């Protein structure tokens, strides 16, 4: 596999670590190992000592799982709703203009004050009245949809909505996160919540941060004495570890070394080679499955190549986007670069079993008959349904047993590797080649494609390396930049990139899509150079401004999210998005959520999927809480 770019990118990320974080020769905290669970942090936190997760800036992975609570959680494994601080589901009136909810009466803040409806009312009214609390667009959404909130009992509230909205509850239902509860008795004494650091935090979660690395490489949490009065404690009924530390060791090799030395209990983003090393050096270690393809496949996100349509005019041209897709050999990408362990998908929906039934299977005939205009009156059918079969042939050639049909294990088909058709598309859009076969843009300038990817997202960075190699072979000058997460994030926010490797979920585990696509509504469009979160949109870093998307999103908003009418509207959205190739979806998330049972046991597995293993999601609290110490 071509790895020169990969090694260079990892060097960029790892170089600063040697003096800033403990190497796998010792831990940076003085805590008895048998009381400490150590989790992979994946990246270095750039904001330290600030636990105000209602403003933009402080990162939340792991922290929000351990500390923060919302009303409900969505289990990515089952799609089922789990209760967090709520004790009932959302209760709507007949026309979806009112929503009520009951709350748990047995949970307490970490300072001993009981959580009540007063906290929820205060949280909602404060978010609604304070635009500077802009995290995740909650403030903007509450101002758009909410007329008022009323306490109807010590543990019950009713929301009055401005207009019918059967999805209002999604503001408070965490796939990744949901509007976090605020401690009224603390926050109401703060003069300016937008500058408040919430340190030390008073939390509803079972863990409190007690020590942090000033450079953001690790953080130590201690379990509350009254853990049973936290939502996770109530649900799981198990204390969990007394201490949890998250730590960023760096690249995949360092994670494997740390685990082999007993200094890392779980990691969740490593390359295939490091995972194999872990199996060889840590006898008690395993991933979701015990055999190929090992990794957890059911996180409902996809990885894609996203285009900033205002960085260079060429990316606003559908022909260019399609040409870049057809210049990729997805079988080589998935096998030689990713190790054959991730599912591929041509649409921006993860091919889990339930979502395949809703979207990939009904759209298979449409995909096979899809035609694109390649110029001069010619059309081309780009879809190749044989891709999973060819990946299965590769896997069997490696000596693996494919545990199911190729489509079940590797996803549906993908786009044909057709560089000749890609060339036709570019020529039709005014591109040309120089004497060396390199592409020139319509203005005659050499085409340099600036591709940004964070090396700490292993699959994304490998995918970027594959594309850089393949697009270079096609005659494009590719400038691959492996950026640290904080820089990469900021470039997305302000539109300072050409092509990137983000992730997205166009459909929740339930199949609904509105909350995941609403930010592409023209109402949330923000031009490049401005913060795309300023209008409450959460993801439109591509600067797409398409009225047709707005029409489809508005149509979804008016129907019941669990109805077939809604699913058909989502299929229409996916068809249009795919025809426009707004981004090139490649693989679904695979996560080598790999743990070592040297000190702790009880982590969820494919055989016992009691809770999802995505411990960095807000719902990951249950995976931590369910851990039991290994007794020798």
C-alpha cells in the first residue's frame, strides 16, 4: 500500500507528543491501576479547564459521556430511545404544537441538590435568551420552534411550539449529543454565562474531572460517591470504575504499545496493522467481533470527501464532483488502504441492517438505472453492484471467512472506477491537459487540489491517502495536508479548505433524517469566511445553497418521522443529493473499539450488546458504568 503520505501525516501529528504526554512507559497520574479505567482520547483537547459545553469551543468527547445529561439518548446499536433525565418519551398533542415530558425524580447534581423541572425550564429559557450559548445550534433552534415552556409539576414540563413540529424532541435526544441540562442553582448566580468556564463543574453524570494535562493530552475523572443518583447509575445499577482517565497517546502504534503494557484499557480509532499487533501482544484484548471483520460496524455515520463550493469555483460544478468520484477505485481503497473491514456505501446513509431495509434496498434499482450526462449527448451508468463481491474475493484470498453475504458484510455497490469517463466530464466542463498529462482548470491554471484530513481519524486519513494517490495518477496535483484536529475543525467552521474528509449521518438509527439534514436548508447558508454556526446550522461547511434541498427538508418537517411518507421523502432527498454528488460518500464508520480485559470486564460485545460500545458518545456512559473489575 502506498504509505509515504500516511507516515508523513502521522509524523506531523505525533511529533509534539514526546515531551507533552506520558509515553507507554508510565502513567501521568498516581492512582491505583486496579481502580483506574484508561480510555483512548483520540485527539488532544485544545481548550483546557473550560467545561462550559453550551458555548462553541470546548470539545465534548468522553467528557459529555461521563458528565453531561439530556432528556433522551439514541442507542446506535438498536435505534431505540433510552431515557436519560426523562422518565417518559416525548408526548405530543394531535397537531404536534405541544410536547410534554415527565422527568426522573431520583437523580441529583453532584453537590447534592436534586434535579427538578426547574432545571429544565431554566436550561431552555437560558439557551433561548442567550444567543452566545451557540453550541450545536440549540439556542437558534429553540428560538425558531419554541413559544414557551411551562413547569406542570416538580418533575414535568410542557413545551408550547410556534408551529407543528413532530421532531422538536430531537433537540434533547442525543445521538452524539443533546441539549445539556444546566444546574439552575449554580448558573443563575453567574453574571455572564458566555464567558463562564463552569470549573469546577457541578454535574448530573457519575464522574467529575479532578485533574487535567495543561496541554490537553489527558484528563482524570473520579466517580461520585453517590453514583447511584446519576442517570447511568440508576439505569445500570453498577458503580463502574472509581477513576476514569482519557489519554491521547498519538498514532495507532502507540495505542497498541500502551495496551500491550497494560496502560490503555480501550481504544476506538486505530489502523488495521495496530489492531493485529494488539491481538498478538495483548492476549486478553478483543474487538466487537472475535473474527473478521472484527470492528464495530453500526455507528450511523459515513466518511466522505466534502467539497467547499466557495473555495474554488470548480467544486461548484457537478461534473467535477462526479469526475473525482469516478477516478477512485473503491475496491483498492477499501481493501489495501482500509484493510477490508469497513462497509462501502454510494449514498450518505450507513448500510446497517435496518437502514439497508429502509434506503439501500429500495434504491438499488434506481442506482442501477441511474444515468449521468457526460457530454456530447452521451450518458453513462456509474453504479457497479459487483463491488461487494470483489471485496469478498479479496478477503477470501487473504484467508478470511466472510461471515455472511458480500452485501451484508461489505455494503451495497459503489461507483465504477472509470477514469476515461471522468476525463470526459472534465473536458465537457472546459478542463484540459498539459503536455505532461496534468489537468488544467478552465482558466488555464494548473489544478491543485488542496485535500485536508486529520490524521487522528485513522480511516479518514487513510481514505485521503488513497484519494491523493488515485487522483494524482489521474493527473491532478494533490496537496494533502494532515492537520491537527483543532486546526482542521476551525478550517471547516470558516470555509478554509478545498476538499476534506469529514463524516456525517444523513439518517438516524431510527431512519429519520430531518434533524441530520436540516442544516443544508438555504436558511442556514453562510458564505465562506464566516462561521457557519452563526445561524444555528451545524454542518454546512460545504457552503451549499440549493433551494431544492430546502423544499425537501420542509416537506420532511411536516410529516410524522416514523411514517412511510417520511421515509419516501428521505429517499427523494438521497436521490437528489446523489445525482448532484454533493459529496462523495465512500465508507461507513468502522470502529476498532478494542479493549483489554486485564483489569476490567463487562464491555459490550456482539454476543452481549447490552449497550452500544461507542463510549465517546453521550450515551457511552452506560458502557463505562457497566464495567466490573477483574478478580484474580
